[in-house]
C-alpha cells in the first residue's frame, strides 16, 4: 500500500472531491476535508478545510464510520466495475473465492501485525434468521448474528456473546428540510422535498413566522407561529402515542431499554431524564386536537420489507391517533439519491451508536454540513448550527455543554423521536474457539460482526 492508494481512496469517498460518491461517510468527509495529495511514496497530505474536533478518531481510525483503502493500480487497470472482482487488500486474510449471494472464502497470510491462528474462514450469506440459528445449533456455523431475543437461544446452544454496539433507534420525521444556507459554501440550499402540507412538517417560511426561533436552544412557545407549532404538536403527539416499554418488552424480550435522545445514551453522564417521552395516549389526542389535526396517512421507508418495529409503531399510531401508515420499500441504493438531494419525503427508522462520546458533534445526517452525503433525518437549522460549533470547538467540556443544548432543543421540537436502546451482539461457539480481542476491529456495526478474525484461536 502506498500514498497513491490512500489519496485515491480518500478522494473517491469524499463528496468534495468526488460528487458522485455514494459512500456512507461522504457527508462526514465533506464537512472538513478537501483533496488528498501524494507527497512521496509513503506520505499523503489531506487539506483540512474546517477543524474537526472528533479527528482523528471519527474517520481516520476504526472507532466508527471508516472506509477501506483500495488499490489505485487495480482501479487504473480494471476500472470501477472490474475491480469489484480483483481483491487486493493489506489485512491478515486474502480472498480465495467470492460468489455473490452465497459465500466468501478467506485464507490467512503471514502478516506484520498478526498471523491468524485460523487458516481458512468461509463466510456464508444466510438471510433467514431461523436458518442461521439451526446452522449454529448443528455446528455448521461457529459465528453468527441474530436479533436480540434469539441471543439467549444461541447461548443455550453453547454460544458466547460479544457486545458490538448499543444501537439507539429513532425516527427521522422527514421532510422537515428547513435550512436556508449551505454552511460550507454560503450558497442558498434547494429543499425539493420540503412540503408543509404534511401535518408533521413545520413551516417557518409562512407569513408572520420567525425562522430565527429555529436557531434557539429552546424558544418561548409564544414566539413560535402556528404554522410551526401545530406540526410540532403533531410530532409530539405521535411520540407520546408510542409505548416504548411495550416495544422493549414485546420485541426485545425486555433486553433493551426505552431511549430518550437519538444521539446521547441514557447511560451517558450528559443524559437528562426530562428528555424521556412518557407514554400518554390521552395527552397525545389532546395535542392533536390543539393542533386542529385529524387522522392522516404517513409514509415510512422500510428498506426491502417492514420490520416488526415498523409494524408495532404503526399499530400504536393507528390505534391511538387514527394515523395510517404506507410502507415504501426498496434497497438503500435505489433511495440514496433522494437522501442526497433532499427530495426524500418519508419517515426513516434509523440507528445511532449509543457508545459514542457525548462531546462528538451532534446532528449528523440531519443538516447541510452533510450536503453531498446522505441527509435522511431532515434539515434542521439548529442542528446545522450546533454541529458546526461542536466541530470547531477544541474544549471537550464546552462541546459536552453544547450536546446538552442539542438534547434540550430536540426535547422541545421532537424532530427525531427516540424509540429504544438495543445491545447488538455477535455470538460464537465457546467450545470450539476463544475470541479475546487484541486487534482494532472495524467500526462496531452489526454488519461487521465477524471482525477481527485474526484474534480467534481454536481449542
């Protein structure tokens, strides 16, 4: 691996240098980084266009969202499509076989960091959870990932669980695209998805409304015009109608906990109890009446198919408030362009990592510091302000104080109601292997439940 590979990979991911980037961290890169230049064979230099208080941990290590380094030579020879089947990396395993939708076969190599104990690893694609559980019980698979309620089933079959992350599930109440200016360029923003005819979408552009109250931590409600406040009451009513204890008990077997803020865990020292929404169907109906709002239909993007959490929340909304739900399906790759150009108009049930420090910049994917990347939780002016301020603040204590302001603002406006906090585990066969982490794994997303393989030792 050379500096040329690093510069090529950085610039391919960064939407500032590659506007066609569809990488998950394109928006993270675009806030703060310009082109990466090769200095010599093993030195590359990235232009910093805005200070990032989370660096280098956020993007330059394996803490969270990161990206791999690809071979520039392979790209030049085979092109972007052809290189998908030419596997060149720098890790302790090499790919022997890849069959899309079926398997990947890996073989260990002598490696400067650590030579793996396990010579060959086969990764099987098994979408159906019941099949994964059956294979694990039969000894046909030694590592797997399941929904939380089935972790105990695997433990009963000799599995050992390893915590990957705590996921905070929340609802992005699109299309509240309310920003005016791109903070990176100063140019006016285009918000094609914004539609104040939706009952949950606030309209700060209506006659007599003061857009500037959106920049305040918590405004005086008397200063918020009806066109902004009534949709706020609708969002709040929808949040109050959700029985989070029932969701945790029914869908997680009581193994999670109700969530209170979508970016700050209830276990974090910065958490405030007043951010937690109480289940109050009567209060929710009263708010709907105050807002002059009757039953309506709302859309949710659910990926390829609705999950139990989509169905459970939709049922609560219909039962308590008469709100019906339309499910919009399709893979992320199909919908991704609408997340980037801000034309998306449906709710999103997203997950944020609960283990991130409170002092990390808040409001990502919900404001235009992410312009060029995915923005699927709306475009909230205060989020833009607090995100930029937290990026540029070097003092951790001041950033934590800003995070608390973020929580207070969200508690008033309910832009992103939080549902639950759910631990995510990988499970392995304890009688067959030990898995004590010594290496730095990929960022702790559930999709990376097999890493780091080089730390596995067989018994």
